[in-house]
């Protein structure tokens, strides 16, 4: 039983670690974010509908959820419920709002938004097997995002 759980949980543990890295699941002191930051993330890119930062975060969360669906069925009920909650779009988006990349948009909005969206586009178009291995290896922007999220500042 434990061996079966380990074989299933380990790949999704990696996905959760990536989500933790990407969306700062850490228990750091919550900083007050300027109100203008949310409007920066809500602004559509180049006038295209559903091209804003939040839309891409939601698409990424949905892709991870889709990739996890098949393997979630092999987990025990409690683990499945926990993973199910963490992969909900609303929960994922709220965790994103606590991340370093979200707050950094107040200082360098264009750079942060463009590089984050670039990474999320690549990730949402990637095969699930690549996502399970780690999104940071998909592009330079994804490496940048991981480095930013892991920085001590």
C-alpha cells in the first residue's frame, strides 16, 4: 500500500513542490501589496481578451489539474481531497497572489508580467510528463520565475 502511494505521490509531490515554488506556499510574513498590483495583473495584454496574468495563472492551474486527474484516482481519499483542494483554480489563484512574482509586478510590471505569462504559456502547452518533471526546465522565463520565487528577498 505504501509503495503504491509513494509511486503516485512522488510525481505529484514534484508538481506540488513546483506549485509551491511558483506560488510561494511558504509561511512567510505577508506583505501589504499595493492596490495597483491587482490591476496590473488584470490588464489584458495587447487588447486581447483573456490574455491577462490572472487568466494565464488560471490556465496553468487547470493544466496541472488535468495532468493530475488520472493519478489522483490512485490516492487514498484524504490525500485526494487535499490535492483536489490545492488544484482548484480559485485556491491556486489566491496562492499566486501571495507569491513574490505577484508583488514584484509593482516595481517592474512589464518585465514581470511578460516573463511570467511567457512561462505559463509554455507550461500550458507542454505535455503532462514534462510538467511532472518540473516546469523550470521548459524555458528561460520559467527558470527566471523559479529563481525569483526561490530568492531570499
